[in-house]
């Protein structure tokens, strides 16, 4: 059973701070890694994808992948109250396996 | 470009009744997923299609759930008969391939009473 683990939170950070969200996965052969944001009552929205070790930056978001340690993280700089949502980590081992999601981490940015 | 389209958005049915959900993926996307999401949980895979072939349906309760993807485009997920425990959000997603980004539709919120 392939597993994706996330701390359910809630993670509370003050406005303007850096929010750090972490995700670990069980299958060492995993190839594709994604972060989704889900507002209450809405469907998941893709915000970042990463496929190789290292950092990938997109605006205020940075995804970090460490395949040796089997974790992927998401940093949100200058956090805003509008960033308050549940963040889902998703992992795919190979093209012939399904995309597996963690349970999500609830982030609360306090103004 | 249109995103993934699902209908209906909401459905309330009595237990033991049938229900069907429809999904139109993004044009050109070969991979189509149906996920179930309960409150406070991540999406859980029900079935995955590569074109018209169901390649991963081990989590689909086949005694009451069925799905099809005719011509490798639109897909329908059916429940018959529905049970109280089926109340959840049913999400459809599509991607170009099994390794690339998946995009979700708006979901169908099912309430079984």
C-alpha cells in the first residue's frame, strides 16, 4: 500500500510569515509530486508540481523535493489570510499507477 | 480552454435509489480519475482510466458501483443502490498522462437520506 503522510494540523502562522508544509511518502520509486490547495467546499486546485530533487519556485511558493529522505515540502512566503486552506500532497510512482493523496494539512494564516 | 466539467453539482437521493455522475475531462487528456472525498480527508481513488480502459479499479465497490468511459472521453460513475455511507463528494480529475499534473472538476456533493 503506497502511503502519503501529512500532519493534519491546523498549522497557524501570522500574516507575513513563512508557512512550511511537509509530506512524506513510502514508495522510494515515486516520480511525480504535486501540491494542491483546497478551500472549504471547493475542489483541489493544483499549485505546484516537482519531478526532480531540489527546489522549485513559483511566486510566493517553493516546493522542495528530497528523494533520498522521501519527503516533499511546500514553503509559502509572506503568508496571507487568503492562503488559509487545506494543502494536499499527491504522489505518483509511475505512469501506470494512480495519483495518491495525503489527508492534507489545514493552514490558518492569522491577520 | 475549458476545465474538467462535472454534473450535477449537488444530488440528494433516498437510500436504495440509483444515482449517476458525469464527467467531461480536459480535451486531449488520456487519464481520467474518479475520487471520493469525505470531510477532513484527502481524495481516495475509486477508478482510473487510460483512454477507455479501466486500469485501476481495485478500490471501486463493484457490488454497487460501476463506471464507464465511452470512446475514451466522457465518463459516468453510477451507484445502485445508494447507501447512507455513500454520502461524500465525488471528484473527477484528468491529466495528459499518468505522470503529469491532474486537474479537478468542481465535484458532485452526494447526500443520501
